[in-house]
C-alpha cells in the first residue's frame, strides 16, 4: 500500500513557510512520522498567515502540517539542540 511506504521512518522537520513543510507533508502522506520543530515564540511563520483561517488557525499552516507532531524547542539553547539531536537518533 503506497500510503505506508515510509512507515517506521521518523523525519525531524526543521523547516518553515512553504517549501520545506510541503516536502515533509508528502513524506507524512507516504507514512513517515514527522516531528515538526517550531520556535517557542511564534512557531512556524505560516501560523500567522491569515486570512484564510479555519477557526483560529491559519489555513496555510493547517494544510502544510496535517498529520505531523509539533513541538516547540529553543534551538539557541544547548538543551534545545540536545533534544533535537535525540529526536533525530531515535
């Protein structure tokens, strides 16, 4: 089944805006586990791209990040970089 071709693969998504999230969305559609890492304040830039919106969320953000897990990590701090490194290793 094509939808699970990447099952068991984890991708740590450090991208934002459109191109990177679109790419990782395709990987998610193919079954990969996507962990989207966002900035603690503001997150992905597309969170603020309104209108259009669905409820209180930007439609662009929702469309490009469906099916992903999201976590806010401060990568300017050594602890944040360590968390991202551990996400990538497991």
